[in-house]
């Protein structure tokens, strides 16, 4: 697994009923007439957490790996150490 980005984040409490998603941000053009970037965001995968998945996370990670003999990009959040 190759780590593409790893960031510490302020502790975030994931609770039952919260959603976690992987999104793609597509840059449509460099800027609009006022100089702002134009983009479109699509949700690629999403899940709603149940009570057994509740946790406090404090780090986010983007990675590249192989899955079922195909290149794969993914992301995860890491539970805060106790």
C-alpha cells in the first residue's frame, strides 16, 4: 500500500446514523468569470454507520494499492488511540 496523503484532523465522533463517503471532485474549468474554480462533486461510495461502528477518529488517509488484481485508490479514517 502506498500512502498518498495522511492528515491529522480534529477529533471527530462518528456515531450511529452518521454517513461516511468517498467523493470525487471534478474540476470542470480553471475558473469562472470572477476567478473562482468551477467543480462538481460526486459521491462514489457511501455507508451509514451502525452502533457497532461508532468511534472517535483523528486521522484521515488516502492510499493506492491493488485489489482483485486491479489498481485501487481509497480513503479511510483512523480511530483515535486510547
